[in-house]
C-alpha cells in the first residue's frame, strides 16, 4: 500500500457485541462500578484540562496524526482534553469533587447550633439564676442568611406565660453574645428535684410570627445548691407531644404512659404562681412579763412571683386575702393593698390573730391571691391552705411555726387553682 505524502488515512474499527460486553472484564482485582456522576464531572470553569485515564483498559481510537490532535476513548467516562494540560483526573476524584461542592446536605450545615449558659441555685433566697452567655453556629432563618436570635426560658412541668423569661434580641447574627442573667424567684428544693428548665432559641421577626430555631433541656437536679454549673449543649428539635385523645388502637399498650402524661399535664395546670409567707406564733406573756405584748399568730404576706396573667395587657392587679377557718364570727378576714400591673408584687404586710396554741391546732389558714377588676367581679388567681390536715410544704411550714414558738418562719408556696373547703368568690 502506497501512501502519498501529506495525506491522512482514517481507520474504522467495528466492535462486536461480545467484545463490547467484555471490554471491562479482565483478570486481576475487581474494580468498583462507575456511577452515573462519573460521566458528568462537576468541574470549575478555571480547572485545568483533563487527560485520559492512563489505567484505561483499551483505547479503541488510535492517535491520528502527529500534529497534536485529540485522542478519544470510546467507552471512557471522561472526555479527553489536550495533552498540554499537565495532570489527570480519575473517576474517583471526580466523585469526590462533586461531594465537596454539594456539601450542603452534610450534618454540619443542618445543625441547629450550640448554646452556652450557666445555672446557679441559691438556697438562702430560693432563687435560680440562669446566665445566657452565647450561641454558635445557629441555623440561618432570614433571607439574608442570618438571624435575630433571642432565648426564652420555661420551667417544666407547668410552662405558662407567668414563668416565661426572655433575653434581649441580637440582630443579624448566627453567633450571638448575650451575657444576660435571668432569675426565677421562689424556687424550692422540691422544684429543683422534679422540674426541668427548657431553653428555646428563637428568631424574632417584626412583620411575621417569630420562628423556632432549637431548644435545650436541663434537669434542675443536676445543679447543686450554691454552686455555679456551666453547660455547653447542642440545640435540638422539640420532642413530639402525642395527644392521648388522638391515639388509636395500635398504641393501647402505652396506656400507662399516657395516663402518667395526663396526670402530669393536670398537675402542671394547677400552678398559678408563687407566694412567700412568714408565720410566727407568740405564746401569751407569762406573769411578770411585759403586758404590752400579745400572744397569737402573726401572718406576713411578703411577695408573689410569676403570677398568672389575668388581664388582656398581660399583667394582673393582684392582692391577697387571708382567713383563719373555721370562722364562725366572720371576723378573720384580712386583705392587702392592690398592686397594679405586675406579676411579681411585693406587699410586705403583716396581720395578727389573737389565738391560743390549743385553738390554733384545729384551725386552717387559707391564703388566696386575686386579680382586682373595676366594675366587675374579681378573678381568682390561686391559693394555698396551711393546717395539720394538709400535706407537703404547707404542712411542714405550719408545723415548724407551731414547734418553733417565737421564731419567724418563711417559706415559698405554690399557688393552686383550686382549694379544698373554699369558695372562689370575692
């Protein structure tokens, strides 16, 4: 065969179906099956040209000419580029590049963020201090890729507007710093054993409703009295709260759990705030002592905390009434002054009942908190009864008063929305 100078010859090779199916079958180690993304690599426009994979099993199209023409592999998933690129890119490296570019589906980008805060419980003042320090890596909630975060605090069970505390809002930040301390007043040691603090991070929107970012829950029993404990927690989605009325036959085996859940919800509805009372019983003066001192029971109404809001403005106009029952002569009623527009009133008023110790043992001290409304009936907020027939903190407070004659005993009490042997009217 004679070839004239300056002319090129094209060679056409036909491949049978058997050769086509057996093209990647060869002795040696088993190679991974290429994915569809290997045939369409995601490359940057500034990337260097790609040369064919040197480990390609067979090149079916020979090089044509010696003038720097292109070479192409018919079954190679990568397109061949110019040889002057310097460097190769295999299918595996192509897949890794696409994963790096599409890293928006990774766990780091879907995380809600972390929250750093401190808790301290002071036993002497019955107060719980929560210091919100900072948050990091919050989930973007606004169109600008940022958020306007703030933190809300609730005590569980019994979460309501009365015991909600809130920090300031930090604008346009995913790593806000608050350094703000919020304080719960009237937290007893019993509360520290059975309650949980919920910290919710939200995004504030002025035109629409605020959006929830994530929350963290801490059991208060992890905090030791008079010691500061720092927490670093990851924000989580709130746990689902199943409705017992919506459960089907498939969840009948959870009846015990649902019954406990219902009891917990009913218990949480009973808390309407906190009341700080002081009791002191002074025995009558003996012969030879000063006659100016009277013997009896001194009841001090000091303050209330986290009362339920009864008015449309989100506040109440609270005052306190006390009775010593049974009250046959209807003369045991005492009432404090009304404090306007507050959920944490301070009264600091003291009342006296002239009574002997033998008579006081059979009496019941009833203390109720009301919301004053002009021109209509007042609203009942909550109350507590102290006597020898009750249980819990009320019984301990009453017995400490009777045993420690002459000493003033102060204690916080949880206000209940219903009282035994009391009529809720004014």
